[in-house]
């Protein structure tokens, strides 16, 4: 097990433990986030297992991508108020899940990393986080932004998925031209650690009783 | 190798640009959010001061209305009763014992009635009357005055288990009720008024219906005269301040119904 992966796993475990300890006090979107983190841990561990056994870590990500999309969609469905956006999530999510499955069957098989699905999911999450920022401006709360769990969560989602989108757009390009670089994986690694650290902070600030969003 | 370096350079440049854009966006968002929070706070403060102003105004108007009612009551009722008592006493003849006893009894009854009416008046003169009696009690007392005046036939129906709400809200509701009653007496030329107060778990419903001449609500809304419909707008404004909804339904020659719905939230 590489040091990088070990640190990543520790960070993920910290988020999961924080979420589980605070589970009763968390609002519904953050409870869903705890479930997502647990699934992420399972996916990451199994990807390592596959890498060790068949020298390919991609298969678990083909299952993880649609589940991740469903859970993020459920989180934003609970967070957003706008009826049109909710309808968009309700009808758009099944379409994207089907796309992700078709991608795994026809375009990027189980032994290829599902970058098409990741790019699509990232794009949708960027749009949802921007829409949520717009709603936050429409209905400002009388508590400081620093104490608003959804602000931290949304910032983390926006920055992380912008980076993911950007990285995987290049990933396909680099793959086509067989260009190997450590830079991409380093940036991706740093962003992932930062993302889960911010999520830990968001979970710590989230509290049902202090008026956080249900 | 050269292609590789060029690609990495493009990647790094786009990456830096992305970081810059995201940073600017988040800073811009935080600043906008703070501005919105400040605006919202200001708006809330303005609304609160407006609420206090309306509350004070309502209290003053209720006091004015009470004084008016008292003056009318003293003039039309207590004054008359005492005058009659005085007349009785003045016409007493010691030489006619049987008639004397009757007149003494009658005068005692009249003075007793005057005392009873004065007690009732004293109750309504108390500024905390609405707070003590509650909305239903205050409305009932107000209707008693209307009934006594003989201007209108007034009926009150209470549905559901009466619950007390915020005293300040009750005061404003009572003032709205008084305004509606004044409008009916002054303009509706109605013979009968029916008040229904309905309590449910979530809602307080007050409906005031009269059988007067009614009016065209569209004309009032479309009127260019600033004074036209001012009273109605004023009532609606007051209702909005306590999160209540006030609706007016009126058909010419068929009467008017004013409905007030107040959510009973904890």
C-alpha cells in the first residue's frame, strides 16, 4: 500500500467516523453524505484489491460512479428549494445513470477508467453547486457563513469537481497521446485530500438544531 | 518530449486560470452574501419598527374608540337611566305611600342598572382589557355595545376550542375587527352582521359578514384617489404585519364579507 493511498484512506476514515459519531445531529443531506463516504471507502479499498489481483483498479469505479451520482443528486434535491431545479434533478438523474451504465457497456469497458461518466457527473455537480450558491444569495440566513455547513460543502463540491472535470478532460487527451505525467495525479491527490478535509469541517459545523438546512 | 512539455504548460496555465476564477468566484460570493445579509437585517429591522408603530397606533385607536363608546354609552344609556331615576325621585309624593313605594323600587332598579352599566364600562376602559379577556371576549364586549346602540343585529359564533395567541397580534386583530365594524356601521347600511371565529390547530379564522349594500372591490382597487380604499389597504397592511391574510368579498346590494386568516404557529 502506497503512503499516498494510506493517507487518503486515513482522511476518508476520519470523515466517516466524524459523520457516524454526529449522525443523529446531522441534517438529512449530511446523513446522505455519510453514506456516500462509506461507499467511497468501500470503492477505494476494492479498487486497490483489484489493482493487486488483476493489475487494474478500474472495475469498482464503474459501479461507484452511478451510485455517487444518485447520492449527490439526493443531497442537492434536499438542499435546493427551487421547484424547477428539483424537477431537473428528478428527471435528469436517471438519464445520467443510464448514460453511465451505457458508457461502461459500450464506450469504456470495465477495465478502462470511466472518465466519461466522471466528466459528466462533475459537470452536473458544478451546475448544481452554482445553482445552490444562487439560492443561498436569494435566501440569506442570519448566521455567519463560516458556521454554515452547506456553504463549506458547496464550496468543496464546486472546487473539487471543477478540478476533477478539468483533470479528466486532460486525462482523455493524455491517454490518447500516451503522455505520462505525475503532475495530474499529484494535483488530483491534493484536491481529494483537501475536499475530504473540508467535508469533515462541514460535518462538524452541521447541526439540526442550529437551523442548518434539512 | 517537446510536445509533452508544451501540453504540461497548457495544463498548468489552464489549471492556474481555473484556480483564479474559482477564488474570485468564492470571494465575490462571500461579499455578495454579506451584503444580502446586511440588507435582510435592515429590512427586518424596518419591519419590526413598522410593527411597533402599527401596534402603538392600534392601541391609540382602540383607546379613542373606547372613549367614543363610553361617551355614547353615558349619553344614550346611563344618562337616560339616571335622568329617569331623577325624574322618579322628583315626582315622589309622601302623601301617596303606595305610589311612593313603587317609585322608590323603580328608582332603585334604575340606579342599580346604571351601576351595572358603569361597571361594564369600567371594565372596557381598562387598557389591558383585551389582554385579559382575549380576542373572543373583547369582540363579544364590542358587539354588546353595538347591540345596545340598536344600530345592528349582531351575532357571534365561535367554532372550535378557543386558543390564545400572541397578545400583540390579538390587539391588532381586534383593531382590524373594530375598523370593519365601523365601516359596516358608517357605510354599509346593513341590518345584520354575523361574526364567525373558527379555531383549528393551525389557523384562526375570523369572518365578518353583513347584509348591507356592498361595493365593487374592483372600483376601489382601480380608483386613482389616494384616499379611496385607504381604510381597506390599511387593514390589509396591518394583517400582513402579523402574517395574517385579509380578504374582502363584496357584491353590490348583496353584502360584504371580510375574512381574516391567521396561522397559529408556535
